[in-house]
């Protein structure tokens, strides 16, 4: 009844799960709890919009099979792995506590769990900040890009176009942040930041290497990625999702201490982000709105900086969310203006 590009078909499952989850929460915990879950869903979507844009760029290279895997298996990993299991694992590692004890805290002592998760923030912020910063720099130091948005700035950054520039710059930034005299988490900042750079470089390097092998074998880059290369790209997407999910998990405790509500709200929100990614891929949004990808990477760079800043001062989640959405909105408006300038006869 609906083709693969139909918004109804793409968002139907997310909408159905949302209604079911909100009704279930309302029946089990009351109408007020459903409202809290809805707020958490909105927060997750707002915080992860740039993630959806970045995912769409990578996912557009994959075959329809792997796109469906991303929407199904990947969604399960995002919901249960990154929003529930991974925070518990992080707390267990940083607090040197058994995972079963952390799980008991999460289910029965949410205040204590929130405190433990907050104590893990330096490691999370350092890892996520380094990972996202090298990702943003990798985009802006690419001198093969034909489309520039903030031309003067991006041309200067493109002069750093050599393979090891993004990780080395990020390591330098991490060392500076780590050894600031008022940084009380110097060792954690250093180790976690280096881990973020190493994991990004490893995943990105393997993907690039496999892409070259695939290109030699098929003699075309237009063919959708399949096989081992697609699997590595899928893993890369999951690591990206983990980097973007930390902030939302910690910020969710500002709204509620109920781990069940947090899991439902952030989990359902993650499903909407997945559907939004598929929508952008199927509708060719990044091709039409040429500056949206730039806006996403500027947002990622800003988020990386704010994660490092959060080692020293409390950065309200509302500032992060509004700043990111403002940058992306500006990139959409700039894209629309460029389209109207190129095709003055088009109304949209």
C-alpha cells in the first residue's frame, strides 16, 4: 500500500511502539509518568538529531538489507545495549562494583544509581569528547569535499588534509585538557580521551581499508556496501550511537530518577531517531539539503567541546540541545536559500 519512501511506512512501527509504551506506562505508573516518558522521548530526539544526520550519510552507502538490520537489530542494540546495559557497565567499571550490584541500584535505588553514574561522568565526557572531536575534524579536514557552507573557516580547516591530522589534533587537545591545573580527573581524562581517539581511528581505518578493497573488486563506488564492509560500517554506527547516548542518559536523571521511565523514554526516542535516519536515506534529504551534513558536524564539534568543558563546570542539557538544534536549523535554512537561488522557479 505504501512504497519504501512513504513516511507512514517508515515511522509506523515507531509510532505504534510509542503509543503502546505510553499506554503501558500510564497503566502501570499513572498518567503523570506517561507525560514524563513523553518528555524523555522528545529530549532523546532533540539531542540525537545530529546523530541521525550522520548515520544517514553512512547508511546511504549500505544495501537495503543492512539498512533494515540497522532499523531492527540495531534498534535493539541502541535501546537495550546503549541506553540500559552500557550505562550499567560503565558504572560497574568506574565504581569497581559488580554489575549485579549496579543493576540492583538501578532498579531499587535510583538515587544512588544516578550518583554513581554522575561519578562516571569524567570518563564518559573524556571518551565522548575525544571521539566526537576527531569525528568532526575528520569531516572538516577533508579537502575533497565539493560543497562548503562556512567557506572561509572550512577552507582553512581543509589545509590540514592529511591522514593523521584529526587524531593528532584531538590528542593534543586531550592532553591540554587533562593537564589543566584545575582538572581533578587528569588520569581519567587522559586514558579515556586516548581510548576515544583510538577506537574512532581503528573503526574508521578498518572501514576505509575495506572500502578500498571493495572498490577494487567492484571497480565502482556506486554499488551499495555489502558483506564484511557493511558489517564493519554497522558496528561503526553502533559506536557512534554509544558516543551520542551518554549525554542523554545522564541528562535524563535531571527529569526523573525512575530507571524504568528513563529506559522507556530514551529507548522509544532512539527508535524515532532510527526511523528518522531511514527517512533521510530513502528521501535523499542530505543530497537536497546540502548544508545539513555540515550543520550536523558543527553540532558534533560543539558537543565535543562542551563535553570537555563539563569536566569543570555543569553544562545544562537545555543549552546543549538548543544550541545543536539551532545550528542544524540554520543549515536547513541555508540549504533552502541555496536551492531557491539555484532554481528560482521552485517554490520549495
